[in-house]
């Protein structure tokens, strides 16, 4: 396979390096953008190195092509099956308006000027800068997003001070859901 060379490297070595580079890039830019292609190229490079050169260039290229297709399909299936990045859209927000009404917990004391919250369904990075409607909200308290503010800085109020019927119903539903989760975990143990 030494007949096909690009920039002084045989094609299998070049594919192996490109695949390894994309796999490493996935660690710095997560989201399954590079991993599938990286694994496919890495597999093609391995096949190119392992198939005997005595077979000729065409069978080796054919084997490498099959390796790309199979490795990409298996890797993509694995990603979707394991749901590593919330493939169903469960852990993603579509826009800042979708944050309105979200429930979270204060991670750094929230005042009208500063603070941080972690939203239950806040996307890949659920931590947001937050400002309170009124007064201070202590660390660990539950909050409700009243204004997403473009998504960068949320306006929140303490969940205990939310007094309308919708908020009380949300609290009841959440508590019921937590109780069901505890019951399920106790019965499976």
C-alpha cells in the first residue's frame, strides 16, 4: 500500500493520524461532531496497515472503504443507543424562551445584581448567571425562572415565594415525581 502517498505518508498512516486527531478533538469540543468520523478514519487506517500489501491497491482501498462505513455505522449506533449527549433533545434547550418556568437550585447566593443557578433541564451546561426579582435567595434554595433575559442572565424568584396556582401545581407535580423516583429506586434495590 506504499504506492499511495500523500505529503510523504502512506494513506493508511495518514488516515490513522487524521482519525486520532479527530478523536482527540472530540475531547476539546464535545458533542459527537468529530468522534464518529474520527473512529471511521482510524479504523480505515488500521485496516490499511493490517491488510497485506501483496493483495494490491484496489482490494486494500475496498477494505478501507468498508471499514469506514462499518465503523461509522457502529459508532453512530452506539452514540444513539447510549444517548451520551441527550440525543432525544431531553437535555437541550432550543432557545432562551424555553427557559421560562424552569425550576432550578441556587449554587451561588442570588441577589438583584449577581448569583448563579443550576436548572434541572438547563441543557448541556445547566449553570446560568442569575438575578433575583427581589432581595436575596440563599444557596441551595429552589428557584423559578421568571424571565430568561436572552439566556445569558436569568431573572429568578424563590420557589417558596411563587404564590400563584400554576406554581403551586408545578411544585406538587415535582414532589410527586421525586416521591415516585424514590419508590422506584427503593423497589429496585
